[in-house]
C-alpha cells in the first residue's frame, strides 16, 4: 500500500502558475502509476493527468493539455503537477492518486490523497 499527501494549492490570478506536489509513503513507489484528478463544487471528479511507473509516458485531459505538466521523482517518492496559464475553470480540489496500472479513470485507482484546493480568480 501507499499513503499520499498533496500540497502546493492556493489562490492565484488567471494566467498565473502553481506547482502541486504529492509525497508518497511506501516501500514500492516506483511500482505505481500516478495520476492527478480534480473536483469542482457540484461536479464529478475528473481526470487531469497521469504518468507511468518510470515516468516514460504521460497523458493529459484535453482541457489542460499544453498548460499542465506531470512529472515524478522516484528517488524522492514525489509526483508533481506544474500548472501554467491557469484559468478560473481550473478552480477545484486537486487529488493525487496511485495504482498498479496506468489509467485515466478515477475508478481504477486504489489510493488517494486528501486533496489540495486550487482557486483561480478572474
């Protein structure tokens, strides 16, 4: 199993940037694919980005492609989400997740962090 803790959220103006971090606690971090998801008030949780176990491949939702970058550092048990050119529609609670298989479906992930709030003002 793995425990996940997100950090780095906050309030930013449209066009600004934030970097989210996810710290993982576990003996086999490199055996997990990682994902970022978000949930806005009144909305379902949606896929944002995913990265393979080695970091060799990534996937992004169309809504964030070209603006967000997911990365990982297996030596530090860390996953990151660099968010640039932020829009008010990016406002949501962002969650880090882990699973043995690479996926864009939230239902496929076994482990989740507590979430961190990102608010983008107009």
